[in-house]
């Protein structure tokens, strides 16, 4: 009898004891629109694709953003090879500018950056000299911006790779996957 009661209590506790799934962990929320204001970042009008593709595709709750580069406000790109033409710091700034451009595309697609649940995955490509071995330091310009704007929701999985060349000689090209509401 005692054994039966113990088994029933154990089963009851196991079935009703609250469990936390790592995927359901609550991520603290900050307002990305307010963060942009604090950072004094004004999003530009999204650029038009330079070939036969679209800037953004949505499937379910995921947005896939095409690769974009460091288009400055004056309409010119930051160009050159990091490691020969550009320093790591200049490459970092190019990645940050690219991040601002990707945020503009997100804003145009969603209407409100508060609809971003998480930056999921980033692929950062650095136009680099053959002996340049620090693409991650360059792409930190993008990653740091995402964390500044979205807080914990901006932390993401990432690949940062060096390339022999990029379109129009741009310094970086970055694509990303975003989970949205």
C-alpha cells in the first residue's frame, strides 16, 4: 500500500512539476525603435536590389534577408579589401553601416522593429586580402549593432568569412535570418 501511494505521488509530481524548455526561455525585451533614437541612428530608405532578386522573403515566422553591403547616406558604397585597402576598424564601420541598411529593410517589411523576436543567423562576408585572417573582428560591427538595438534578442549564430571579391568591390556583404511575430 505504501509503495503504491509513493508511486502515485511520484507520478503526480512528475506530471505537474513545471518544466522550462530552453526554447521557451523568456528573452528580456527592449524597444528597438527607442534604441535607434538613443543611438541617433536614422534608418535610410531601403536600397533596391541590383539584380534579379528580392531583399526579403518571409516563410512562416522567419524572414530571410538577402546579402546587402555598406551603402552610405550619400549613395556610395564603402569599397576595398580589408587587410590591404581598409583597416579592421574601417571594415568594422562598413559592417555597422550594412547593419543599418539591413535594419531599414526589416523596418520596411515589418512596419515596426518591435515585431522582431530574435536575430537568428548572420552570414558575414568580408572582401579581404589573401593574408587577412580576422573576418570575425570586422563582422562584429554588424553583431554589436544588433545587440545594441535588440538587446538579448540581437544575439545570434554567425559565420564570418573572407572572400576574394564581392559585388562592386564592396568591403562587406551580410545576410541574415530573423524570427518575427
